[in-house]
C-alpha cells in the first residue's frame, strides 16, 4: 500500500511535471533493495518513511498550487501575474506592442 501510494504521488507530482523518471526509479530501487528485510521493526520504519515521503510530495504540490492561486508563485511570468491581479480587482493592463 505504501509502495503504491509513493509511486502514484511521484508519478502525479514529480515525473509528470518534469518528465524525469529518476525519482520513480530511485523509489523502486529502494523498495527492491529492502524487499528481503526480515526485521519487522525495520520494515515498519521503511513503510512509514515511504508514506511520509508520499505525503510530503503531495503537500509540496498543494502548497505550490496555493501560492500560485495567490499570485505568489515564483515560476510564473511576471506579466501574467500582474494581469491576473489586475483582473481580480476589475482592471485591465494596457496592451503592449511587441
């Protein structure tokens, strides 16, 4: 369950946005490496770690979306942010000749 949750979170929020499958492959490799673990306590720690990482990935994505919704996002174009803010208060930025 933790394995699927982690892979799903990585696929939805990391791999799909970056196009880079390294995180997913790393997670798979870690699970395979520890597949033969016999110590129940160690297994529980690894499962907990996977769940916590999946939750972290999902929460970072949610936080980023929240920042974007308040025009605090760093990755967005400055002009787009200004236009969105102006529209929110009923104004429109002048058109630029390019």
